[in-house]
């Protein structure tokens, strides 16, 4: 009947709520998967240590099969989804709002796909990172730097080097430039808005690349503290979120960098 509102129209009018719930569900499922061991068979207790550097234990050589490599890739990618989705949510929600505004003006068609495409493009950038991280994990295990089962550094000098590199990167202009893009979603959308599903995915990919440029060195610290160490996973996720959404995000980034540099020297002194 004329004047009636269909259930689909009701949902579309609340698109931002739908997107927010969807992002929360995706992040929640990813965290549940991590807590369940991420396909490694490890318990929460086995995956957790507050000690840093982690305990140095003898590690056996482990032969990687194709199935194991694929498992490690999904471990990394789902971990990145769990860690990065909360900090990306403000950008994705703002994109949903901008898209709806354009629809109201008659410039775009009323479809939900572009917002999904934006989020997919963002996660694809972290998929690319996960491929590189999996390759790095394989190489470091073969070099005897990482424990094959516990997945953390067993070489204090390597741990110190990662801390130092991440700390220095936190203070570089490139880090600041990428963080600025992540902290300014309105400016990013104004400068990069593209219509359609393909345009949305490209925007999501570009934002993901900026986010990757902002956080890759921090994510590399998982090799030091433990790839599946829930303490480091949660700690880094919270730090990244504060960097991006806090009013003092730039200062948090710089102070974090100074702390990492100081921590690298402490590891060398007390190793």
C-alpha cells in the first residue's frame, strides 16, 4: 500500500546502527576465535604471559606444510581483524553516514553494498600484511629466532631490536602522516570520496594502507612478545585505538615511542 514502510526500508534508514552492530559482531567473533586458540590448539593459559622478554625455552625445528602455512595466515588475518576493526569503526561509520547523505541528495543509489565494500577494502589491506607476516614468521622460525610452538622471540637481542625499531618509527614523519590520515576521517573522505562499490572498496583499501603505515611496526612487536600472547594482542589493540581516537593520540604515539626505545635498552641490560 502507498505510504507503508517495508522492513527493508526501516533497516536502510538505520544503516549506521546496522553497520555498527555488524562491526561489533565481526570483531567479537574474531576475538572469540583468538581465545579459542586460533586453530593452534593452545589454551588461554598457554597463550598468555606477562613476562617480557618471554621465558626462553628450547625450541624444536618445525617443518611447515602448506596446510600449516594457510592456518598461520588465517591466524594472522583474523588477529588483525580483531585488533584493528575497533579503531577503524569511526571511519567506516562516517563513510556510511556520508553515503546516506549523498543518497538523500540524489547523487547515489540507496544500496548498502558500498559500506560493506569499504570495510572489505580495509580488511584486504591487512590481508596483504598477514601474508607478509606469515612469511616473516616462517623465516624467523627457520633462523631459530622464534619458538615454534609458543611463537615468541627466544633471542633477547632480536626483541630489543624490534622495540628500538618500533620506537624510532613512532617518532618519524611517516608515522605522523599516516596517523593524521587515520585521525581525520572527515578530511580523508572529503579528499578521497568515490561513488559505487568499486570506488568504496578502493577508498577502504587506501585507508587500510594508511592504517598499515601507521601500525605495522607496532604489529611487528608481536614477534617479540608473542604472536599468540593475548596480553600483547590486547595491549597493542588498546594502544592503537587510543592513538587514533583519543584527543591526545599524537602525544600517546610519541610517548609510546620513547617508552619502546627505553624498553629496548632495558632488555639488553637485563637479558
